[in-house]
C-alpha cells in the first residue's frame, strides 16, 4: 500500500490518496480542493480510478472537492453518520463562516455510513473506521495497516480545536485517551488533517499534555 499526501487549497489542509502497485482503484481521504487540481494530475498519471472517498469530518476544508470526485469517478462516499448528516449544514461544515468560500449546501449524499465503527476489506487491505468525536460532531478516524488517518482530532504541534459547532472538550478527552489506550505501544504513522505525518510515538507526549490540559479545563468548568 502506498500513501501520498497532497496539500489542499485555498485552506492548507491534507488530502491523501491510498493506492497499490497492482490495482487501478484508489481511495481518497479529505478532498479539500474544490476542483481537485492537486490530485487529478497524479490520478491521471497513474491511471487511478477513485473507488472510495473517506471523510474524516464535515469541515469545508476537508470536503469541498467531494462533489467533483463523485461526479467524475462515481466513487462511494464513506463517513460517520453524523458527518453525513452535517455535510450540507453550512454552520457545521463551517462554510458559513469561512470568507474564502460561499456557504455550500450541495454536497452529495454519503453512500456508506457508520454510527460507531466500520470494518471492510479493500484490495486485500482491512480498513477500520471508528467514530472519534471532539473536533467536530462528525469526526472519525481510519486505520489502514500501520497508517492512522486521524483528521483534525490530533495535529502535531497544536492543541486540537474543540470550539466549532459540534465540537466538545469532553468528547475530545475521551478520544485522546482512547487513542493512547489503543495505539500508544504501536509503531503507527499518524496522518493528520494538517501538516506533516509522523510516528505516533513522536507525539505521544503532546497527547498526554493535551489530556492533562483538558482535564484541568473541565474541572474548572
């Protein structure tokens, strides 16, 4: 399995393409460039067809290219049930507040949704998706082998924002504690929604600091 990271514009966020050497089908995560001009040349060069598009959450800088991908490749859109419900809510997708976009409420309907988790095989790979709330009401993560696509629930060098519509410090605390409990002793590579990917072990101290910070904030009310 190969993972390629591409920068979305006009808001700098990450889009990922997962593919193999032998299959022409690929999976796109968080298409945050409206015309998908950051990934289409690569897809064309490698003769890749987008079969699935996974959304880590419903914010505009991670979903604005979804309509084009769906129309061009007829791919299946996969996301949490809450993410699917909020795609066309301009408050939850933040397009109502982002000056670089007009309010957008015309995204395609998700094809596959899940309330807590979803596991399926794709090109001999097992993909595991889990709801992980905190940053948004529709946040989730995807584990593909040693690669953990975590959206904006965890970003190296930054405290996770939980003050958007649908965000929750209480949920974020649970999510970060769950990540440490499940994965802290593994050699996973974390692919966040912004900035560079890195080994989970490298940012474990940051996660622990965030957990302590959230506990202090919640205790103070």
